């Protein structure tokens, strides 16, 4: 929906510069091109005296309440005590607004954001959170308590970052927003570099020194005490898979199928609510197909469906998506991406993702969202979350086979494992590790090392050799598995079924930072496109975690319960089709892509560029490039090298975009280009 940013100074008498706030909004104008709002909090309603050292910035994408003045944020409560800036959507807001109105609350706007001010007045901020249904990230200031709270949605669909300087706490929807503040240092950390080169990140971290992410389902609370800023974190929601001891009773299959259908339809109905047209992303998977089928039934006119295709038959899903679109009468628009295009837009994608990518499908997704935006849409429904909840990924199913099927014989397990490996051979060495790996710290925390992390942890073994000698020395005793294990909530892991454990681990690691991050919000909002995932409606999820493991993966069917619940609307070929991961063809499979990748390498991986950044070892980089180009290198090895090269290009681009570039000046220049200036805005006082 939008982009937010702001500052809380250690010294309340130290003023917040409105020019900085406007620049923080401007540098994320792709998130909110429809207007800029800002506010410096003070102790008077005249907004001229006694500043509090707190300021907010907002770049608006109009989805609900399109009135440009009435919907302008920040919002301030009628008594002046509470201020909020909000990114995202709250669903079911009409019912909540009606309930609050019946209790005497008066609304100045039709915006869903205003709900939070009244809910906080009624229940307190923490008490209001269970009532908020959707994907969101917001900052809330309570004047009486002199307290700033950052809140991120339950899965982390919407991003939110923060950093501290000696004088201030700075936050924003994207890292570049934090960097737009001139006091925030911009440097890639050695541990951050390590994780960028292996893809797998530690929850709550970023590539940059001192820049942290608010974790999903978390509040970051900032208070001034004794002349200092005190920062603490608190979890307000988690998945809470049932304990094994509570899974002793099970309902008939039909109970789970009917309940899933009920929750799913409700989630889609809510996410179709907007004051602008809503479209659907459509791939060849059952996730987007089931969403399209239900959405088509909910609307009177044909649903607009957008599909991305590739010029490589092994990775292209347009044929099966066309079958689904025809079955429900959707108006389908297919965007075919050619191999060379992906690397042409690589640098632009990294500016938006703010982290490394291993496969160029994120660029394909960015090009798709650009096409959808140009077609006149701002909102799309998307299928993220289904694989996480119903064991759609082969890594999750592998752990179910290895650790979660106590009643299966060794022969039955071996047969299933052989089938899984054969049916996912295209992802060998990528999603599925070539060889089993045991990480002692993760095994200690979980009971085994999840397969969903093994391929990335295997890649970590090659990382030190790629790093500049100074960076290598700084991470000599570093263990990425131990770092990840140290931040996991063991109370959410212990005593659970093995399938529940690995779903939880994936959701807390790769799902948040990769699937929802650089393959989700960041490339959708790069084109001012709001993506809404019905599978992540938390009412739906709180039911889904109660499903017995065999309702998720049974026989050779992944997402068993979803397939059965939606069987009536799925074409037979799609109902019977196994999960196929959405990925772009690796560079080595296409001569045009190889040429485009090499062109980027000439610029970003040259000896001069590597020495200037001080991140990588030039000899190691050249060895990887040579091996990738060697015709004797096997396809499976080249697939891994493709990912390594993508990572190396990514970190060099991160340095160029955010360290070598003067980001505060870039933000100020962008504000001038947009005509966003420091003039007293008309603020919505709720």
C-alpha cells in the first residue's frame, strides 16, 4: 500500500529535520507514488511549539479511500495523543469500523489505517493487534508514554527496518529509507556478506552493519530513559503448531477439507476488497489456480489473470495456466520473458531487493509486476504461503519421509525418497542438497538439520574462499548454522512433529527473507503493485497448523487437503500435477543469458570493481567464472556456479547502490524531482 519512515531522537529537544523526512519518503516513491506526508510530533495542536524529537514520513499508494487529502498520512488521534504511519492493508475493516462506530467512535476518513487509532484507544496498542487482519507494517507513537512502537505483520509480508545512530533511532520500509538519514552509516558487514554469498540469512538481520529487520509477528518498542534510547522486542503472534501430545485425536478427512474450504473462501473474499480493480497472478501451480477459481466465483465480471512465461520448456508453465484460465473464464495476459532480458534488469532488481538473489526469477517477477502496473492494476492476489503450510516444497516432503513417517517401513521410505529425488532432479543441488549435511547447532535445536536449509549450508563451505582476505579473517570462526539456531524460538520447535518443525524453520528463514522479500513485496512494490496472499490470512493459518501431517502430504500427493478441497474447480491435469518450483532457467541453459551475465561480470566483477568494493577475492572470482565457462563442467555443477555468480554480482551491486552512492543526496534529489517539498501538509486528524 505505501512506504513509511521516521526518526526518534535520543534528546527530545533535538528537532527532527522535515527535509530529511521528505527525502525518506521520496526515495521510496515507488512504494507510494500518490503523495507525500510528514509530521514532526509536538506538544501542541498548533504544531509550532515544543517538539518531541519524533518525526514520521509517508509515501502513499492509494488503494482504500482514494481521496488524496483525507487519506494522507501520518494520522493523528483526535486528542493528539497517538500518531501512526502505516504500510499495508487491514482486512475486515468495514465490520470493525461499524462495530467501533456503534460504540461512539467517530471516523474522519474511510481509510483502514484509522482503525488502529480507535482500537488502540479501546484496547491499548498490544490489545488491538489481535483485531488487525492482514499484511502490514506500521509505526505508532504514544505521546503520554513517550513510546514509539514498530509492528510488523505475522509473516513479514511487509518489510520494516531500523538502525540506531549515537543520537537517533531511524526506521523505514526499506533499507534505502534508513540510509536516507545522513547520520546512518552505510557499510556491508562481514557476517552480512557471508550470508549474502550463501543466500540463507539470519532472521532479523540484513547485509548491512547495524541495520536490523523487525521480525514477523514482532513489536520493536523504543523508549527514552535516562537520556538514552531503550530498544526492546516482543513477539505478539507465532505459528504455535500443536504439541505432539495434543495431536492424539484426529477428525475424519472430510472435516479438515470442509473447514479449509470455508476459511479459504473467506480469506479470498476479504482480500478482494479495494477501491481499485484487483487482479490475480496465475502460474501453473494449484496455489494461484485455486485462488483464481474462487476469485472468479466471487466476482461478476471476468477476473484478470497475469502469467509470466519463459522461453525454456523445462521452466515454462503457461500451458497449464491457460487451461485453468479457460476453465474459469478468466481474462489471461501472458508475459513471456526472454533469456537475455533477465540480466539486463539485474542491477535494478538489486536496488529494490537490497539483498542477494540466487536465481533470476525475481527479475522475471519484477518485469511481470511492471506489466501489470502498466495494464492499470495496483492490487493482485498471489499464492505465497500454500507450500509453507501444506508441505509443497520437496525439501519439506523429504523431511517428512526421513523423520516423520514412523509407521513406514525402510523399504517404503526408500521408495518415496527415490521418487522425490527423481521427480525434482531439475532442482538437484539447489532446492535439494546433493549430499546430506548435518549442522551440529541446528541438529541440537531441532533434532536434525532440516533439508530446507541443507543446500544453502552446503554452499556456505565455498563462501570464505570468495571473500576478501580481511573479510575472511573477520569471519574465521563464524558458523552460519549456529547463528541461525541462536535466534530460533525453541519453545515453538520442541515437542512438535518433524513436519511441523521444518515448516516452522522454513517460514522463519527463507520464506520471510526470500519468498516474501526479494521474490514478493520488493519486486511488486518496485512497480507500485500491492500483492495480497490469501493463504497467509492468520485465521486460515491458525486452522492450517492444526492439520495432521498426513492431511498435508499423503502418498505421493503434496498439499493433499488443498487438492481435495479444491478438486471441483481444478482441471484434472492440474489436480494430479506435483508441485513445480517457480524458477527462471539458470544462465548456463541459454546462450543469450550467458552473454548478458558475462557482460555484467565484466563491469561488476572486474579486478578494479572488486578492489574498490573490498568484498571479494579477485582470484577466486575469476576461477568461478572460468569454471562456469568450461565446457567440461557438468550441468549440475554449473547450476550451483550460476547461483554463486548471481551472489557475487549481487554483493558488488549492493556496494555500488548503497555504499559507494551518496544515498542521502540521492533521496534529496529524488524529492526535488517529484516536487515533494517541506510545506505544512494537511494531515488527517482522526
